[in-house]
C-alpha cells in the first residue's frame, strides 16, 4: 500500500522547516517499519497541499495524510473529494476542528498506526461558492476573526492569539444585515452576529457551534445567531464550550442541503474551515453527501 504524508512546515505555533524535516523523518520511519511504501511531501505555500495531494493520487497513493492544521486538511480533502484515495489526519494546527471531533491522537506515531489499521468511511463535504469545506464555513463574526487571524505571522499564531483576537473584536464588530434562504425558503431578513454552515460540530478547541451536526448525515446544520449586545454575547460563551449553544434565545439551527446568504455590501467576507475568502454579493452553499473517504 502506498501512503503519502503531506507536512505543513508552518502549522502550529512553532512551525519551522527544521520541525518539518523531523516530522518527515519520523513519518518515513514509522511507515517503512510497517512495510508501507511512503512518500513524504512538504508544502511551500498556500494551496500547495492540494497540488501535492493530486500528484500523490496520480502516483498511486491509497491514503494521503494531512499533517497540519485545518487549512492543510481542507486543501488535501479538496484534492481527494469524489475520488478513491482516503484522507488521514495528524493534527498540528491551532484549532484542529475535524481531528477533535473524531478524537484523533495528536501523537504522530499513534495517528499513523491507527490509520493504517482502520477502515475507510465516507463523510460529507460542504461547498461555498465553489470552495469545498470539511468542517465549518460561514459569514459574520467567525469569518471576521478568521480574516484578522490570517494576517498574523505563522510564528505568532495559536489558540491564545486567536482568543485574544476574539476578545478584542467582540467590542468592535458590527453585526450585518443578511437575507438568508434555506433549501429555497426565504427567512425573515435580520441582523445576525453570524451565519454558519456546519458539517462537523465544532470550529476547534472545543468551541461547539452545531451540537447535533454529523459529517455523514447528508445535510449541513445552518446556524443563525441573531445580533445581540456585547454583554449577552460574552454571557453566551460558556454555552459554546458546553455544547449547548442551541438552547440560547436568538439561535436558530436548521438542517439544509442548500442555502444562500446575501447582504447589502458588494462582497461578503466568508471563511471555509477557518480560511478567509471573499464571496461576492451572495454566498451559495450546498452539501455533497458521502464525497470524501477518510481513514480515522
């Protein structure tokens, strides 16, 4: 069996090329000792993981492992979507939303050993304006924070830095006015703190935005959080980490297969798996059931 491991050298707080070299050597050692033919690849820029994954599949890889954060997982998953190769994950980022949901080990030896002996399963993927996502995409505050976080140097990232941005931007953020259509049904126009579309349950670091979401149910959980005061927003944060945000007043969760979000602005700032993107005037979302094989 041929296994490709794609290492992001800048994933995590202290990511360096030297750390990537050590990770590559460790992956090669573990896989060869298991009589597996390994191919170890290291990313050099944004979008490179997707290119490397496509090339690995063309060369016969049966499993392509994303060793990095949610952005790396997203790129590799996009390359493997609708195809025969399976995704493996070694979490090494700031949020690790998918890995936390599936309780994947962060220890690379354990992660590699488990995926070699696991069976493939199929999960859904979401799509926002042509960009596939594994975990969560959205418009509003989470996208706003993702945009701010993306401007930081990789060496300055991590959960504490992310939390600091959230704390700072809570007092500055102005909720937008959105028109939302869910499965062809127009919702009442409203000012919303955020509009998220969850394939998985959490953003990462235990922040559960869609408590009932499942990656293999053929639907996305559309989460609309109405605009609220700063005090109410701060008061709701414990619910987010307790997995009970769905019990809050002003939170609507609807399972959908398609959706549209538009605003008065000429363009929407969105995010897909924590990576910011501009979506034009309308964000169009849909689900692709069972479109990705995973080893986990």
